[in-house]
C-alpha cells in the first residue's frame, strides 16, 4: 500500500478525483443558494450528461457529441502539457487553436481543398504562429506568457476578418461545409454508424488519442524528447552539454502550437460548429486545455481521460433545468470544476508531505525503541 501511495500516477489519480468531487460539491452548494428545490436534480443531470436520455440510440448519439468536443480539447491539453514538460507555459495555445480553426475553415470554404490538406495547413499555420513566441523567448528573452496572450487577441480578430469572406450573407456565421465543401469534411470511416448515425463523429477522435500516445513516446522514449526536457530544466546546462537551446525552445513551441491548431481543425472540419465572425472573446477551448493538462497530471494518457471528463461535465450542464436556473449556470459549474483542476499538484504535495512526516515519525519511534532496548541490555 505504501508503494502504491508513493506512485506518481496513483497520487495524480487521487488528487484529480478529490478536485472533481470538491468541484461538484461546490457546484451543488451554488445551486442550493440560487434555488434549493432543483439543486439535487440539476447536479445529477450534469453528471449524467448523455444518460439524461431514456432511449439508447439518443444516449449513444449524444455520447458521440461529447467525443467530438473532447477531441479538440485533448489537442489543446497536449499543446499545454508538451510545452510545460519543457519548462514553458504556452498560454498562447488559445490563439494557436484560433489560427488552426481559421486556416482550416478558409482553406475548406474558399479553396475547397481536401480535408487532409486543410488539416495540414492548420498544422503548419499553428507551428508558424507559435514560432513567433519561440523566437521572442529564445532571442529576446520575452516571457512566453506575455507574448502568447497578446497573440491570442491578434489571432481572434485576424480570424474574424479573414473568415468574413466565407460567412453566410445574412448572419455572422461561416458557411456550412455540408453543401459548400463536402471534400473538406473529415471522414467518419464508419464511426458515425457506431454512434447512431452521428455524422459529426469522425476519425478526428481516434486520431487525437493516437497523437497523445505519440507525444508520450516522443517525450519519454526519444533523444529529442530528452533534449527538449533538458533544455527546459536548465537551458544553460543544456547549452554547455552541446545542445542547441535556442532551437529547442523554438521547436518546442512550434510543436505545441501545431497541436493546438490541429484541435481547431478537428472541430470545425466536422461541421459540428460554425465560426462566428462577430465574437469578441477568445474561445475557451485553449484555456480549458490548461485545466485538462493539469487535471491529467501533465501526462498524455491522463490528458485523454481529463479532457473527456471536462467535456462530459460541460455538455452535461446543458440539461440543467432552465426554468429554475439561468442558461449560464452550466458554465458556472464547469468553471468551478475547471478552476479546482489547478490544485492537483498542491494535493500531490500535501500527500507527499503527509507520507514523509509519517515515515519520519516511524523512524523516530524505531530509534527510540532501539535506544530503550540497548539501555535495558
């Protein structure tokens, strides 16, 4: 049992579960304050999500909807954790997600390119956009958080401007891919049939999981991954060891940006959502990726599970009784849980501190017992 408690993976699991439970409890308390009569049923609806439906086919179809939104969230989560593993905090993932969304949509609706080319263009655009942050960090020592935040807003208004050329004439939303760019839709390859003919479920879902596995291998099993992490831990030591520390910083952010941009392409090339050219705030997907990364213990496999959970709770909020609560209550509950995700590492620290104190206490008792035994002899 002691070995299990000392395991980093087990500690992350326990800490994450505690954050989730506390988050749900606080959400329940908020509901109680607003309207006690519907608090219990509403928090249950949030947890149930697609199980809200009594018909099996509807459950499966809405499970598919959750997976469609989980895929881009997972990519943003991988973007954040990849940079963090290398000692960088890529808060610019939100802007890189926007760039990937805009480039993939414009390539689809304006140029009618094949879906694979749209995804590739989004990948390259995200990498190039993140390279700006990397260059500023490597050569000018500009903090990546500051430059990333600034670029988030540039990406948003740039996307709104560019996508205005492919929006519907009477609304601020971009055209549907269905009917305008069929070849740009990411294929389902039969996955839609598994989810009650939910055409939004595409190969983007398994692809995002595969990418998570590849990131795990890259970070832990390759020379490049070792060099990147070494640079993040101490760039001066990495330079002394002969590593190209500036190149590694730029490369890290380029890979991170490409991952976030893929998230945008994986969502909008399913035609699940349309981009609104009038939106004035950066989409929350990139920021939620930060929470998913930390809730998953900065592990790519953990990120798969945490991304699904966060999206599960977010989608489940749509089934809260809106006759008793405002339409924003689901976002509030999700926000509380997402906020608490940041305490995962604090809880792991608390667990380790408790284990160390217990071991010290046992060691002192053993020494005291040995001393008493020696005195008697």
